[in-house]
C-alpha cells in the first residue's frame, strides 16, 4: 500500500485539482492499494472525490475518547465518517504533541475496538541510529504500543526513521529491508494468530529513490509526506510501486 500523509497541508481548491489529476493518471491502473490521510477538515472532501473508487481515506491521528475533550476527534467520529485507517505514533505527534508509547497504545486499542486499521508509525532518532540502537528502539515501541494486543488482522507498521523524515536523507534500502524483516518477526512473536504485518517505509521517498525501496522483498509499500503533495509525483511513485509489487 502507498499512503499519502498530507499533514497540515491542502486547501479546497488545490485538493480538488489533486484528486482530479490522480484519477486521470490512474485511469488504467485504478486506485487500489492507495491511501490518503488528509487533514480532518478535508476528510469529507477527499472521501467524496473518490466516492466511486476503492481508494482508502484515513485520519492522521485520533483521540482516545469522546465527550469533554475540546478540540478532539473521537474514535466514534472516525467510525461515523467511514474512516478506513488511522496513523498513530507519527514522530511529529510524539515530538510536538508529547505523545508517548502509553498514549499510543490507548489509541491503538480504540482503533482495534472500532475496526479501523491502525497504521503504527515507529522509528529511531539519528543518535540511536548512529549508536546501533535502532532494533532495540523499534522493539520497545512495538511492544509498548501494542502490548501483546494483536487481535487485528489489519495492523500495518510504518517504519520511519525520524532523521529521514522531510530531510532528503534515507537509510540504505537493503538495511531497511533487514529492519522490516525484524519488525515482522517482533510482531509475529507477539501475535496470537501468527500475524506478519505489512510494513511500509517512510522518510524522504521520492520518484528517484522509490524503485530502490520497492525492489526489496520486505518493503511492502510507503508512507509519503512531501512527495505526496504533488499528484503527478505521487502518481509516478504509485506506478513504480505497481511495477515492483503488482507483477
Ligand atoms: C512522513 O512524515 O510520514 C513522511 C514520510 O514525510 P516525508 O515523505 O516528507 O519524509
């Protein structure tokens, strides 16, 4: 799957042009295996733009409950909006909004309960990467966020090294492949039903490096920030994904 994470970008006019362009570019392939996570305010616009297509539209985040929580979007609102998936644990949420594994685990549980696919983002800092602590960090994040509670067939993990997000720097695709295998093993051994999750890579994916990632066996797709804001570039990346993963 390829997921566009629009973060706090987009407006009604440019979103409309983006959706139209994607539909034109994907007219032969169709919109399967594509997800878009727009802002909450644009969710319905994007959902309606793809009403006759099988594109998945999701949230970038969710709160753990409803009611007296000013400014929040609750899990039941996500269900009501027909949200297909929800990112949780993105490093920007962890850093800017002080979210820790404990709060992310509550979000994870609420999504599972609500039958919305969680896309759990994990990743190490540059210091941890340099110190060879990547696997240790990822294992802790997985265990603390899902707490052995893998009842969802639909868990997807997005491996996003913090230092690769929006920086133009990326780890070597072969190293990412090894890390993804490790992530699948960690999840599988915590899973009641032997689940091996889909693992997406995120961090400065663009149309020039996408093929190097998608050629790797354990890289099941990508979570894309900056390069997803341009419908043509995003379409180019989807075409590269199709060539490598849908043969
Ligand atoms: C992201 O923020 O999830 C991301 C992958 O961003 P970028 O593609 O811009 O590095």
